[in-house]
C-alpha cells in the first residue's frame, strides 16, 4: 500500500470483517486510514469469491476482493498457535478502531470490553446479522435473507408478481456504510472527549432503517388516510406519491415525474397537444390533487410511448423537469458525467490493470485515493515490526 495523505491518515484500523461489513473497512481504507486486514495462513476465504479476472490464480484474481479489500495491508497469523494469538492481541492493542464481524475469522478471540478497559480510547464496531440480543440473535442472514427479514424485499415488484432481489449485495453495502459511519462518529467522540466505545451494527436494523416510508404509512395511517390502508401494495416502479414512475419509450425506459412544477409539465403537454382533460380548471383545486396526479401520469405514459427516451431526457432537463433516463450498465460504465469528474480509477488485480469505481465524495485538502489490495500476507513482517514483535519472541 502506498503512503497516504487522506483524511484518515494516522488512524489505524484492524479489519476483522466478513462480507457484512467489509465495505465499511474499504471506505475507511480509501480515506487514508492504515487498515490492516487479518487473514488465516490459508488466506482470506473472501479471496475465492468471483468473478475472477484470471482463473489461474484465485488468490489474487478476484474482482470482488480487489474492490472490497482495496488500500489495505494484509497480515497473516495462525491463531491456532500461542504465538499467533499473542500477535493478534498486540495488533489489536495498537489499533484506534477495530472493525469486527461476529462470525468472521478469529472473532471469538476478540474481547471488545476487555480491550476497551485496557485502552479506554479504543473504538470497537461489531457488525452482526441481528445484534447480540433478541429472539433472532443466533440466526444467520446472507444478503438476500437480510433484505427479506428487514422488510426491503417485501416492497419490491408489482402487486401480482413475486418480490425481487436487488442486484449484487446492496443490503451488505448499506450495512457496511453504517459500520463506517459508526466508526467515524465514535472516533470523533474519542477526539472530543478521550472516551472510546463499542458500537453494534446489526444488518437487520440497518435495512429496516432504510424503509422509513413503509413505517410512515404503517404507523400513521389515520393521519395519512391512504385508501390502501396501513400497508401500501407493492408498486413496481411507481413512487408512493404516485407522481414518479418508470415509463417505456423508444430506445429504453425513463423515470418521469411532473414534479416539482405541474404547471410547467402541463404547458409542455399543451405545446404538443397531449394534455387531454388536464386543462379542466377543476384539477387546480387542492381537493382534486390525487385525481390530477393520476390523470397527468396517464397522459404522460401515452405521450412518452412515442418519444425517444434519450432525447426526451435531455429536453426534460433543459426545461428543468427532473426526468431520469434509465441507464443500462454499459452506459453507466462509459458515462460522460463520470468520465468528466474523473470518477473511474484503475488498479491492479493480479497481473492485470482494471478499471474500477471511484468515491462518492470529493475532499479538497485530503483527497480520496485507491490503492491496490495486498497479496496474502504481503505486509506481515512490516505489521509485526510496527507492533514490536521480535523474531526471538517466537
């Protein structure tokens, strides 16, 4: 890993996460923290996750691992031995932040409370599927299961279809983001007060936290008075307000909304003689807003069907209508906006140089950077030297 000048330079993080929280460790590492990922002698099992860019060497060719373990140092120790356990304890004692997943490699050897007693300014963040208490605390939850049990999956699809799985492992990405937020918030508290703490980040609660509109209708149905009742039916691509939906046109699909200015949208439809009954003054009355939304979306769907979605997107944006052209992945991968922002970056995966995704933030003084991931045990000797382990200790 190259020397960093990022926002978290000087912060040491010990990374003991599994796939539920590894994204959180990545966020801290790419911001300049010295993140040491601990691996068993046979290597991190996540190195075997595909897809692989080079089938000849699974240990260094995983595109998954290259992305999620970027900018990190790799430290190998055998915790089945007394020396290995002693090395791990020394490393943990040297940390500012420990990121832990409850079922990951050597998690059972980490006593967060004991470490905090020995080093009161330490931050320990423990990610788990369901937290340490409650009737589900011992349950397992892969990404899809986490989404299902957290309520996210139930909101997807149409009323007459099965619920849908989101692409990739977005539930774990959300949980990883919360892990990073917890670590940064606790680290700020340490710097303000000198007081460290232990934070638990259950994936289940992270996902439930992201469906606030579902609970809004469920708990406040008497206030909101939706005709569907406390639980809205699954709505496909239609927003709960009914004023946003994905529509099909020539060459693809586009997210269409008449908000934030219904009058501007109506003026455009009038220009093209596609307004239908929307010019009836009754639709300007507040009590008829729901009817106005429904008729507007109906007129828009018929109008969009005859439009080229790419041209419609640009014209809509020119008119300050926030249309969203549904971008196929191949277009996102060569998006001119992202190219202009120099968002795409390159790094090494084995012997190959690959294009990778950049950061969702830009720092003026302490820029984000992406360093290649380490080979198994690449930094073991350097880490042992950092923590004061001498060869004759063995």
